[in-house]
């Protein structure tokens, strides 16, 4: 049976191509908001980090009405590090809208998400967004998109579907560039016509695949998914099963059912085949589980989630400042929080480390793990993390490493510098196109991109755009130097003084300002030359009379102090360093705080090498 009153779609695209803005307009024109209602931009990005960074991190569900039709919409992340969010939610929908920027065209993540949709045999509607840009090149982008579809072996039906030209900001859509649109009606009508209605047995035993996990402190874990068969009713008895094992849970009562409309989740007594719904009642529900009517356990296969490519060590903070600023500081707190993250993040892996205080956390990329770190510190956790490392594979005894497809859009004058830098990082140039602005495509080892983003922005004077997506595993390409300069390491514990910093600033770039608490072994800056330099930033100026005592330090001016962000700190730290993370501060430190012990260890390594 076909439910003609519902359409289930996901909006997929590269980062910053306008997915969330388009959803905003669909909600407004779908009657979710009043005509005169004030609504903030990117209303779907409700997470604080999402609003601060201007990116979507978590996939979210919403719905609008178009006439008598209900359209369930899933807004997905565009950044490659959160591609696991995209992979799992595609199991909830019957088709996708593929958004492409009218200037940038298809980007690495465009290829990734499009391939996932085509692998699942989902119908794809192509949408060229931002057609109101003065530098829009719609016809060229259409050709690039068609070339990509052919390259990914899309079927004839996909190639024959109409292409929509949209301005998400203005809320307009058209099928003909020469005839500008006035609203999103052409988009809604194309969805109704070309996205198939859900099909299944509404009379069979109830069955739903859980694709997302939400949490509420009152009802606990909430499973979200599309009903594959039958009807769920509040209070019914159900069981949980999983395609990957033969275990079936004891029967449990479905305590609450709800569906989506606009920004709200509305409680309901029953939901049927084809609906995207949320249910609660089972404490240990997980992503990939199938919930069925009691006595009819039939697990559904879940999409294969790509493996992590980057790992970091999370450990209990053992610095001299440990326990001063955090609420959750023990290994028990850290373990519970990391393993709880696994319940909602299918791309994450957590393993116990060599000691009870250390945990190995694996993710899709630096950004994926840095978002987790930032979220935890805002929740009151205090801990230490190591430098990111790639996860190597071994195939027939050969060492294989993850390779990223890197795309750089830069002014022509800076293309040479980018090519040179990527070459040093063992990257290979695949293609180069463009005149005033050049589009460069590379295949580069994942480890070669560690610490490169800030260097890239410097080399392109802030005008370059870069993005990368996982390509595959290839044979190890050789060593890549991490950084050519050392660290400025604090000599003693105390408060940094203006005088002490003034005398140190000629030796490198400072990360801290006066009155900042420091401890011996803490990194306070970047050295100008290879090797670490131990400095005394707590040194006081000796005064000889009253006249100069009051202004002794005020007259000293620091050239520049550049505090590092979380991502910059992760890019900077070396193998012998850790990043101390607390709710109030980020501190880079040496693993071994004692200068004498570090010197002895260096001497031993030198003697062993000889």
C-alpha cells in the first residue's frame, strides 16, 4: 500500500551551501510561522555550538504541510566530519534534495553524500542554490553536477529529473532561469511529483528502524525513525532487536509516541506506516535497533557507517592546576560521559587505554573530536587530550593510511604556494581549473592536513576556501614533518608578569598575557627556532626607588599576544605535549613537566640513535 499523503525527504549538501536557510523558508511558506512572526535565521540550528560556528552538527527532523500533504524534512550536516549523521538518517527518507552552491559548484562533501544517496537507490532532486549571487555561474555548475552524476553511475531517471534554481535567502524557486520565481511553490510541487510516497503494509505487525536517539530527563532515551510496517499505539507492548545479533529484549511498554510538525514534537496516540515518529519506554535503546510488536521480532538492516580515521587520547587531568575549574574531574566521570556519547554518535569509537585514567577516542576528523571536546568542557568536564593521530590499516602486511580528497578555491596568485605546501605534505595534485580564482583538487594523507588550515589561511591572505572528505586507504606515503619550531616552556609556577613576558617575546609568539597563572612545564608560546626554550615569564622587575616602582611594568608593551582556540591548540601540540581542557581555560603542557627529566629523556634518545 502507498501512503500518498506523506513525503519523507532529506536535504543534503556541502557545508555552507544553504540547507538550513532553505529549511527556514520551507517552514515559513509551509505555514509553520505566522506572517508577522519574528523568527531568527537558521532556526533549525538550535545547538549553541551550531549557532556560534554557523554549521549544522546534528541532523534534525521537522515537517511542513503543503495542501493536504505532509512533508517530513531532515536537515543534515554539511561538514565531512559529521557525515555519520548523514549516513544514518538517509534510512528514514524516500528521497533527497541535493543542494549545490551556484558559484562553488560540487564540492568533496557533495560527492560523498550524493554517492550515499545513490547507493541506497534514493531519488535525487538537484537544486542549484544562491542563484541571486552576482557571481553565480548556474549553467557551468549544472554541467559539473551532471558530470558528477555520470561519474557516480547515476541512472537515467536521475539525469532526466528537472533541475530547480533556488534562492533560499529570498525564498524563491523556479524551473526556468529566464523566469525568476516568486515563492517556493515550484519546489514543493517538484517534491510531490518526483519523490515517491512511502510504501509498505499498514496492516502488518508494527516495525520501525531507530535512526536517531534523543534524550529527555523525564522520559529518558527517545528513539526516532520511520515506520516500515504496521501501526504503533501508545501503551502497546514491543520488543527490541538488532540485525547484527540474535538477541531480543524482554517486552516493554511504549510509554509515549510523537510526530513532528514545524519545530515541535507533538504527542499522539497512534502512528502508521510511513510516518517519522519518536517513541520512548526502553532505557537501553540504541541507533540501529529495530522496535517491533511483541512476538514478531524481525530486525531491519542498518546502513554501514564509515569507520573513524583519527584518534586522540582523553585522560584525567594531572597538571598542578587539576581540579580547580572543573566539576567532573575523575576517570569515572570521564568514562561515563564518553560512553554516553556513543549512544547518539554512530561515527565515534571509544576504547579503554593502557591505564584506567586514559581512553582512546576515534572519530571522523579533527573537527568531529573538537566539537566533542568543546561540548564536554561547557558541561563542566576537566581532562587532557593528546595530539590527533590517524588510524593506519594493514593489508597483506602493507601499511595503509587514510587519504582525503582536498579541494581548494584560491586566488590565482596564491595557487603556487598552496601546491608547494600540499606537496610537502605528501599530497598529489589531481586537477587545476579556473583563471582569476583557481580550483585545486588534491589527494593528500589525512595526517598531512593536521595543522594546515591556519597555514592555508595565512598563505591565501584569508581569501582561500578549503574542504576535504575521506577518499579511501592507500599505501603509506612516508614521513611528514609536523612543525619546524619548538615551544616556549614555563620555568616555574606562578603568575605571568608584564616584565617576564616582555623579556621573552623576542624569542617567539606568546599565547598568554600578564597575570595568567602558569606552572612549570606549561607551554606559553611558540619558539622562533627548532627546539624548546625554557623561559621565566614570572620574573619581576627589581626596583630601586619609589618613583619607578609604580610604573616599572606599566611602561613595558607586549608586541602581540595570540591566544589559541581549541582547534588551533590541537593543530599546534606535538607528540610530547598535551592539551589541558577545563571549563575556563585551555593550556598546552609538556607530558613530562620537569625540565631536568625532559633533558635526560632527550639525551637518552640521542644516545640510542647513535
